[in-house]
C-alpha cells in the first residue's frame, strides 16, 4: 500500500489480537485510515477464509469506503470490494469485502443466524451508537457464543470512550494515536442568543472565515444540522462569496453523484463544503484547512407526534465538537470557528446519547421477537429502557405483529422483512401497492410548509408538483418530493397487489389505529384519539369541522398536541376497518363535571365512543365502586358525631392500643374496606352531603375494640340528671359543654382516662359562663361572682349560695301561688 497512514502502525498489533482472540476493539481518531486500511489488511493477512462484512452507519460512507478500497486495489467497486445499501448494491461472486449499512446486517442475521460464508464482521464508527449497530453487535455476540466460535468480531471507534465496548466484547483494546496538525479554535465573543438568527450568523461567520484564511488556502468544511439549513446557507453563501469559491452541499439524502462532487478535491479555486455530521468521522474530505461549526446535530429520537423516530436538532457534544475541529488539521495547521462562546463550552454534554436510549423501539422489539429473545438475554452495551420497549410491544400487538403472549406472528415476520417502520409496513402489507405513495410520504418529512393539515394536499403535490405550485401558495420542498417519489417506486416493487381499494384515510388508519380521532363537543376543533390522547386543530383549518380524523403527525405536546398532518375518515370506514376491535362497554363512573355517578352503555373503539346509551339496572356494587371515586374527589367530612368518634379512636391509638386508623388519611386509604358496603344508595354530591358516616365508622370496630374504646375514652359524660353529654376529643384536652345548674350537687370534678375533663359551663341561654378543670375550686371561688351576675340576668332560675348542696335542674323556679 502507498501513502502510509497513521493506522498502519497499529495494524500488526490488531492482526495479532484477532488471530489470538478472534475479537478486538480498535480506537483510532478520524482520518487515521481505519475504515479503508483495516479490512484490506485483514484480507492480505489471510485472516479470513470467507467474506469480511463491514458495517457503516450511513449509505454515503458505505459506498465511499468501498470505492476507496477498490481504488486502492486498482479495481472498481463490485469486484474484490463491494457494497450493499438500501436501493443500491455492487457485489459479485468475487467479492471478499462487503461494506453494508447496518440494517442489512440485521436481515442477514435473521435469515441465516450462523452467517454462512462470512468470517468476520467489522462495526465501523461504533462510537455513533446507532440502534442497528447496538442490535447487530448483540446478535453477533450471541451467534459467536452459540453457533460460530470462529467468527471474528471487530469494533472500531473514533472516540476515547472505547473501553466499555471492549469489556462487553471481552476483547483487547488496540489504540492508534493518529496524526494531526495543530488546530486553532476561534469562539464568539459572547453567546449568540436568539436561535432564529443562528443561520444568518453562521453565514456571516463563514464569510469572515473565508476572508481571514484566504492566504493560507485549503478548503472550508462547514457543519450544519440538516438539509434545510444546508440549502438555505448554500443560497446565501453563493451570493456572498466570490466565484472562486465552489459551494457544495453534502448530506445523506443527496444523489450519489452530487455527494462525490462534494468529497472530491477542488479542481481550481477554493471549496466550501456544507455538511451534516456525516463528515465528522465517516468521511474524509481532502485538503480541508478550515472548519466552521454551527454547533448543532440531528439525532434520531422517538417523536410522540409521529409515533416513530424522527431526526431532532440538538446541541453538539464536546466529543463531536472535538472531532469536527480535528478535520481542519489533517493536512496542515488549521483553524476552527465555533458559533458559540467559550463560556458555553462547559455546558456541552461529553458524548452524544446512544440512540437506543431515546429512539422509537418498535423496530427493535420486532427484531427481538423475530430472533426469539428478550432484551435481557442479549449483550447490549446500553440496555433498552423497559417502559419504551413495553410501549413498542403494545403497538406491535395492536398491529397484529405479536400475539397476546408476545410471540411473533406470520404477519410480524412479513413486517420485519420490509424496510419500513412497522406502522407503515403494516399499512403496506395490508393494503398492498396502493399504499406505497402514502408509506413513502409518511416516512419522509412534510414536503409542504405552512399548508393546512390535510394529507390530501400532499398527495396532490406528489401527483403533479408543477401544477400544484401554480395553483397553491405554500412552499414545496422539492428534495422531499423527489425522495418520496423514488421511495414510492421502490415500495411498489416490493409490495403485493391490494385485495380491495381503500381510501387514503383507511390506509392511514391501518398505520395509526391509535390515532383515530373523534371531535369533542364544543366549538373548538378538539379531538380525542382512540389511543386516549387529545389533539387540537387550528380553528381555520380545512378539517376543523370533521367529526372523525386519522392523525399521523402532531407537534408531540404531551398535554394536548397540535395536529400537523391528518385526513378525514368516516364512521363507516372506522367500523369496517376495526370491527374486531369495536365492542360495547358498560361504564359506571364518577363524573367530576356533573358531580354524580354516570352509568352508560357505550360502543367503543379504544377511547372513542361510536354509540352512547343510558345503562339501566346497574348493579349496586358498580354504583358503590363509582361512588368511591366520588368520595375521593369530594373528600371526607369528619364532623359531628362521626368526628367525635374518630377523635376518640385516634386518642386511644396514640397510646399504643390496637385500633383501626381513623385519621382522614387512613380512612381514605381504606375506603373500599369500610365504606363500600354502605354506598349503594349514594349517587351524587348531594347524597354524599346528607350521608351519615357514623354507622360506617362504628362498623369498623368489633365488639372488643368498642368496649376498650368506651373504657379508655367514653363517648359521653352522664350528668346527675342522667342526660348524656358528648365528649369532644378533637382538642388537646377532652371537653364537654353543660349548663351550670345541671351540675349542682357535684362535689368532685369529672375525670376521663385519669385526667380531668375541660368543662364549659353554660348559662340558661346556652352561652359560655366559665371554663374550668376544677369544679370544686370553682364552687368555692369564682361561683359567687358568677351567681351575682347571673341572678340579675336570669332571675327565674335558681342560684343557690351553696351549689354543692343544691339539686341539679334544668328548670326555672316555680312561681309562688
């Protein structure tokens, strides 16, 4: 091999490790040459009798790597070195090294788990931690352990965090130091602030960088998050830069010829490449001396709005920023301009998250079911989150891909073979080739900007985009249109013919059975979805009056999402499509709005109600259980006799006596045990207001507990006249209120549980006169003053000088004849 690269120094140690252990982890910085040198070195060393398969996370990188290796051998791709990516392949019977994208390896494993004819699998750029790479490595580790102990496994990473991969694989770590020239970093003086101006600021920074580095020469590599930003920056820069600067976009969805032009060295003048993160590590662009970094990246994350993974814009991590800057130092000293301040650098995360932590796991769940394993059975570097995986399995069950025991069905096997999200695969498999345009449309970003939500408008644009543009005012993304049309052709070729013609709405509903929406009552266009969530339309949208919708995209708001794309569906279509999932449900529930128990018989599809009737002759137990929710809503009223009983119980419980918990919290926690049997005739807030809690509380105590309670904390005090006065235990000291004359003749103070009662003495008019905890002391002391005042106010009632010798009474003095 000519043009010695830094990786060449590490190759001998790597080959020795692979011969001895059959596994290794190679850590080498971007530009070291690992992607194109290592597979050829393994081939030349006769390390493999069979084929070497190398995984690349992106199609562009896979093709570029294969072509570069083939060029090294003086061949064309498809001979010794070939590639297979979605929609394109160049391989032959002579191919010994095959570069593939990650999903293709999964299909190879699922088809022939022992990987016949394959000697080695290389996971390139494993630091990107794509979901398919994590799954592929986990499956290969199981295959190597159970079926193929001769299978060579190599993971190659560009970051300094490769040790966990080595531990997972039980493999030695080989490091290449690489070679780079110093790169000077230039930050903004202050944070940029408004995100809306970020692209404008980037364009200014690129113009500044090109001017300041014109003398040093070399190309400029500008990192942006995605196609939209690249296209807008391309337009602005072509108007600002000189004709000597050739501006080339570079992103994954471009035609391959245009990608090659962006990678190739500039023939004259100066090249400015506008690239996504694809140029961080996967590709080497020659003669780059300047990097301008916008500081953003697109990552795959589960999008609640679409029900699938979407690319979202996020801040770069420190590892990504370091890799991007390093691209300026491959051939000479370079400079990196960053669109953020130095102070903001510390807030950046260290490494990007693994895709498995944030992405939609429906596809992973389907692959695991097809493999016949649980996630816990496989060696994942980052285990998939249990909750997200459970949601994915629930969706697969709804789509018929899994049975009720979580096992894959024949339909699920068919979905796994399709290069689509299981939602869209289910639609294509069920409706046939007629669903291909919709599947391609829903897999891509919305091609219209600012248009109403109706999916029919997108279909109209796809049928004749030029006529659509003449008659409409909305902006059309032509790149998205081209990709959708190309994908439509590919899917049509794979799909079977549909057995019956279905409307677009019916086909969308097949993919989104949990997104069938029913308009709520009221003027605002709010909808409840069959899956239970709520969505809202703009008042002026063309679909705002539709009684039923199928929603295939929202903004993902967890409270009430805004619809971004939908189509109107009829009730009859819902009944025809989901007849096996529509059922009558008897519902007896507490209505917070109506403040009463509501009993209905409803014909439901998920959370939407197609028919609603009154449920007559509801069982008493159903009413009582619904009313329990009403009690939880309305709360307990522990007042009057019920409150006094609860206070007595809590007083005795505080001393360690074994009695039920009569605190409000304790009673609410055990409502079903003590209150449920008493609620059969209680159906509303008014009924509950009149309900007497005392019998239900008393029934909570058995005979022995009641006896102990009466002994320790009697419920009443018996006056000398035999009248029982309730004792109030709600305060710190038990107390009673009684008319003073009723205690005449009582010479010792009443005691409860060994402590004196607090007595409020009342006048004949039931007004407080005195409070005492020492009745004999009151008789001997302040009674005289009280007697003087009371005789004047109540001359018809007895006020003896010595109350201890008088008879108790509640009557006035008799008139003298």
